[in-house]
C-alpha cells in the first residue's frame, strides 16, 4: 500500500518510512525552484563516478517507490555508461513490494551479502539515517567513497559527501539532476523509475511539496512514452482481495469518539494479526489503512493499531494539523512528525488506546 508513518525513534517502528513522511519532510519550505547549489558535491560525485568502474547503489531498507525507483534509475543510467553496477538494500530477505514489481532494472539488484566488503564507490538514495542502511551499514562506511543523496529534512548528513536537499519533493528529482549532469538522456526504463519515485513521494502530485518544477519533470518523463496510467494503477489502485476483507473488518471495527482530543474527535481501529493470516495479507500491505481512517471530517486525529505476530501493537496516527501527534507518540516511546507519527506498545488494545488518548491530552 501507499503510506505508513515516520520513523519512530526508539521503537520497532524505527525502520519505517512513508510517502507522508516524505511529504512532510519538506515542509514548511516547499520547493519553488530547480535544485540549488551543491555544486562542489556534484562535481566530486561526477569525478568519483568517472574514475570508478564498479559502483554500488544503495537504497533504504523496506524500500518504497522513491528509494528503489531512484536507485534503479541511477543504476540503469550508469550501466549504460559502461559501469559495473549493483543495486542493493540491507534487508535479509530482500522483499520488493508487489506494487513495485513492474520497476525496470531489477536485474541489477543483488543481496546485501553480494556487495563488496570495501566497495569502491557507494551512492545512497533516500536513506534518511544510518540506521536505514540496515545490513549494508558497515559496507557503506567501509567504502573508499560514499555519497548520500536524499531529501529528508531529518537527515543528519551522515557520510562525508552529501547532497541532501529538503526542498526536493523526492530523491528521484535529485537523480534526474544527476542524469542531466551525466548527460544521460531519459529513456522509458529510467523514466518509469523516476516517475514512480516522484508519484510515490508526492502522493500522486497531491502533497504540498509538489511544485511547477515537479510537474515540469513529470512532463519530461511522460514525453518518453511511459504508461503512467498503468504505473498509477499499480501504485495506488491495486490490492489483493484479501486486503479488501482486512479493510472491511477494520472499518467495521472503527470507533468514533467525539469527546476525545479535547472535543476535536478521534477515530481509531485495529487489525488483529489473525485477520492478516486469515486473508493472506502482510502488515506492510495495510500501511495505507490509516489514509482511509483519517478521512472523516468529524475527527481531528485518526489511529490504526496493527497487531504483530508477537502481539505488539504498531500504532500509526495522523492529525489534521491542530494536534501534534508526534508529541503524543514520543510520550509512548515513538515519534514522527506533527501530522503523522507512530509508536509500538505491547499492551491489550483498550489499554493502548487509553494511553494514546491520554498522551494526546
Ligand atoms: Mn523519498
């Protein structure tokens, strides 16, 4: 599905990222211009690429459309320039979400174990923190040269060389810049990857980070003849039948509490692990459930609790802006952004909801 919540510091949620996080990462300064600056870093990167035969491209663990699309677009381009290219991410096993199974260039993907122990050049894409390198952390830092290309405002700037542009609505936008500097023309394979990255991180061009420049790039990508209609259907409008059944049960279980959150209203539901087993759905596939639960105009805050196999409840919440859910989640050991946050609790559902309610104040 489409979105989860921002990494929740200090909890099991720390490995998660989302389109919503990416959208929020660029607030409050939406991109209005083409990529600015970073000249020295771009020149360093082009020189490093120029002298390196074998290049490792790394995206974050549990990759989303922007992470994988960015790495694969760069991989296809660098392969075309004659480099030996590996694309990898630090999960074992590596799982490519079904919604991204159409991405071209996947023959470049190798397990983390196949990345050299001391790579010549590692370029990281959409990796907001060291932790999201997963199993590739040591190898990335053992690289002779390491470049971090990202757009998360929260990125602390790990690695000696960084191009971190929080005004970019997606890392894929920065990859477009890389390709222009490498003088690699857009083809349909590259455009499919970049379009997937941009569509993912802008919520299909809906989020505030979307600018005229975003649409201009989308226009150039569509001009290659890609089937953006099929990409969008795959990204946004495709699920298993099992997902519908899990969704139906979760919506049937939803509770509206008008008095909660100081009278602003709370809508919440939960998904028992047995539902996921019964309908053959993974916990990742229901990340987008919160986007449905947050729709009611009556409620300021929405909460979904997803039960993991060991009983831990993974909470995803959203506010419409009047309430800081990040603070509430931080009080529960999680974290995130004002509008979108998460936490993990090992408690029964009523106790977890009660703690969340009182954390909201
Ligand atoms: Mn991103």
